C-alpha cells in the first residue's frame, strides 16, 4: 500500500482528469497502484488473486482477473472483488494500452469476479455474461452487497456495486477486438448456472472462470454432476493454456483439471455411498471427501458447504 497522502494525491489527480474529460464528476475509490499483471500469451494479461477469503486487507483481491488487447479494443474478463481492485486492474490496462475498453465480460455471478465492474463504467463498455447471469445476479444483488460490504469494510468496498450484463450470451458468440476474436460459450449448470467459457482464438487461451479451481478448494454453487460432466468435456479439448478463476495465471490441459476432478469425485462417491447406507446429511458433513483435506487451501471454509450442496443434489438421483 502507498502512504495515505500518496493515495489521496493520486485520487485527486484522477478525479481532476475525469472531471476534465467529462462534465460529470466521477467517484474514484482510493486505490494504491496498478494491479500486478502477467502477459501469459501475446496480448493476454492475467492478474492472480490471493488464496484468501475477502477481507479489508485483501480488498477483495481473491480471484483471477484478465484482459485481452486487440488492435482496436480491449476486453476485460472478470473484474475482481471490489471497485477499488477494479480501478487497479484498469490502471494496469492503461499501463499497457490506451485502446478503448469495449467489453467487460463476467465468467459467472460470484462477487469476487463481478464487484470490480463499477470501475469500468467510465469506459461505457458493453457488459457481457451468460444469459442466466442477469437473473442470478439480480436476485442475489442485495445479499452479495451486504455480505461483501461487511467482509471488506467500508473503505475497500467503496464504489462497488452490482452491474448486470447488457449483452446476454445464449449461443456461442464471437466478439471482435480487431485482429483477434473472443469466443464466448455459455455452459449448462456446473460451478453455477451461469458459467461462461471465453476463448481467445488467436492464442488458443481458454478462460475457464471458476469451472477451474487450483490450490483454492472448489466451491459448488450449481451442480456437482453437471460440473464433473463438463470437466470431462473440457479435458477433451485442445488448448495452448487455460486460465483458472482461482489458481496460477496459466495452466495446461488436461493436468490442470485433475485435482479438481478428483476432489469433486471424492465428494460424489462418498455422498452416494452414505445416502445408500441411510446416513444423514449431518453424518456426511463429518466424513465425505475428507481424504482431500490436505490437498487444498481454504478447505475448512468451504468443504462442508460443498458436501451439503452435493448431498441435496444426489439425494434425489
Ligand atoms: Zn465462483
């Protein structure tokens, strides 16, 4: 972090610039510096989030956020978990290119991927998501805002808001950035009911959002069966690299998927067996999938919830 005086000076300067460019005074949350990004392929940049739960200290910087630079425009793929972090991502984009930010794409509804959207309103981009994203985010907006304001604290949450997509993707769709295209493919229910896979066809880079967790334990908010099925299909694809929603900046198929497949299969196998044996949910949450305990960060925070979700789904098979 910078010293407070540096932050306020930078905020003042940015506010002044925004005022000069626009008749409307724009609110710019205080932020420290440009987010750290790595160019994982030509024109493809990834910022890696921390393996943590949202806190005032990490300011919602817990998920990967990326951008792709074409000859005419830039597309952002996920915006991190606060407007403050979104501003830092935007600063990182501006250290690389002055091309217009035409698209802001969200891979799914979770706050750590969408709450930075507000930082890009000044660019007047097209906000893009799965066709089920508007409804999913709309019904959860109040609870997401309340929970994240509480976890981040007022300062880190400042300026954050839920912004719904204006372009809803129902069929595979291409977006032109000039000299390169992004392919957007809506998926059926897996991590959530609104997962979107984005492919930069020029470099054969797949942005999987939270269909892929690495190191950070996966979280189930859709369908464990749907997710396992989709992972098998993704494993059969060819790609130069994949970018996970949580994990390293760049990984290879099919190895990248294997720990997550093993984790989800362990839960599904244990829960199915326990249901067949007449065990209760309470019993399942004490044992199912615990062979995976040492393989993941944040296991204690999310695993029992995953077993609970899996049990509710598999009970009715
Ligand atoms: Zn997620």
